[in-house]
């Protein structure tokens, strides 16, 4: 829904800019639009991961690479201060910290490593 709101930005601005409908107080500033854009990009990362693991054929060997991809994306988003507002950067850092907690818990289980070594795409290259 937020993505659609962003896609309709031009029309939202026109609608809220009109003094006739009394919605001028709800018009978003440029900083607020940037926050919406950052939020959409951050949520897309999580949406894609959720859809991947909700598919008909998720497998255990993809868990660690998926966590790595999310971690890398969050680190990139946090570094890009121009795109994200401070509260969103903070939320992503908390999410990254939570992800790292679960990543470290995967070290206690040999299942993930065995699944990756046995998977034809990963084998030992991931660990090198």
C-alpha cells in the first residue's frame, strides 16, 4: 500500500495542495517523501525474503545466503544517509542487530552448514 502511495506521489501532492479541500495541512514535505521512499526500499528487502521462504520450495541451504543478502542490504541502506531519515536508520540498525543474533544462533546448528555443503550451487565455495 505504501508502494502505491509512492507511485501516486504526483496525484497525492496535487490532491493535498488544493486549498479547496482543506487537506493542505497533510501535505508531505520533501523530507517526508524521502522517508517514504526509504521505507519502501527497506520493506521491499524483507518482503522479497518473506515471499522467497513462503514459496513452494524453500530450502534450508538458502537460509544463510538470504540472511547475508538482508544483512548486506541493511548495511548499505544504513550507510546511505541521504536516502533514509534518522528513525528509519535506527530501525534498520535494530533489525540488523536482531538478524545478527539469529545468524549467530545458526552457528550452534550444523544443519545449515551441512545443507550448504551438500547443495550443488554452494558446496564449499560459500565457506572459502
